[in-house]
C-alpha cells in the first residue's frame, strides 16, 4: 500500500503528459491550417490583381483603338483601378489610367447601339 500514492502520482503525471502532447499536436495542426489559409488568401489576391491588370489593359487598348470610351466603361475601369491599388498595385497601371483619361468620353448608346 505504500506504493499506491506513487502509482497515483505517476498515473496523474502520465495523464497530464498525454493531454499536453495532444494539445500541442492540435495547436500545431491549427497553426498549419492557418498558414495554408493565409497562403490561399494571398494567392487569391495575386490572381485577382492580375485579372484586374489584364482587364484594364484590354479595356485601354480597345478604347484607344476605338477612339472613345463610354461612361459605363470609364466607371468600371476606375473601380477596377482602385481595387487593383487596394490589392497592392505597383503603379504600372497609373500610366494606363492616365491614357484612359485622355480618351474622349461618349454616351453608352454611341458604342452599344
């Protein structure tokens, strides 16, 4: 019977060790999932920025070739440009937007009728 307190203490210590090990494993897995989630968000930001850049460039060359830009196009391109910069745009599109601002604006009906 004199060993009973030592056995109980050993069992309690072992239980705490197992619980600590499981909690650490859970926290490590959660940290890994958070890192992967952040990487996916960053990839989405990069992809969205690339799509915005592409759409702005296509729009610019299309409107430049046509020689005019509609009000709705100008509004859409401005919104895309602002989103592009919020995603960390590096200023390359500043020149494109300056070029778009030089294109004469016309009524949507002149283009879409």
